[in-house]
C-alpha cells in the first residue's frame, strides 16, 4: 500500500461518500454501533487496517525511519482530507462510546479510540518508527487491555 491508497482507505474508514466499500469502513461500523446495532465480527480487523494506514502515512510524512529522519526532511504540510478523515473517525468513535452502557463493549470501543489518538499523535510527532509496536508498549504500561491489540 502506498500513501495515496492509505489516505483513500482512511477516507473510507471515516465513512466519507464514494471512498470505498461499506463492509471495509470502520466508520460505518461505529455509526451502526451508535444506532444500537451490535459490533460486526471484523471490528478489530477494521481498526487494525486504520493503524496500518497510519503506519504508511507516518513513513510518507516522516521518513523511512522517523526517529532517525532530521526534522528538516519531514513534511511540514499534512493533506486536508487526511486530517478530515481522522477527525471524522474521532467523531464516530465519540458517538459510539457515548451510545454504550458502561460495560465491556464500551471499554473495547474506548480503547480503540484511545489507540487512534495515540497513533495519530505518533504521526504528528514524527519520531515513532512503528506505531503498532508503540501501541503495544503503551498497553503494557497500563493502557486499556480490552482493545483490539
């Protein structure tokens, strides 16, 4: 997957119109959850795809090894549609979390939202080489244990 494909997939995950198949959209799944439907069986896989897309975006913006790339060589500008896609995902996560009772399902969705926040901050900071590994380390330090990772 390249940067443009990662951005397109993030647009689809944000449930933006004409961006891809509905069954591959985390945002649509979150929207349905917020309307009282049960989570789809592939919810964790959809979330993992979002993280994979952010891994590609991270390298495209911050270099092959972000922690070793000089700041002067990192991109200063971030595509508006990329930012909008991530922002829409946060909105959909908030709706889904708020629609749930305080139970295990809500904890899982909240854990995913927290991981998305951490992952996006990794992209913006530009100094984390592997976002998925960083998320695993954060969970070992005491983050939510019920998330998809």
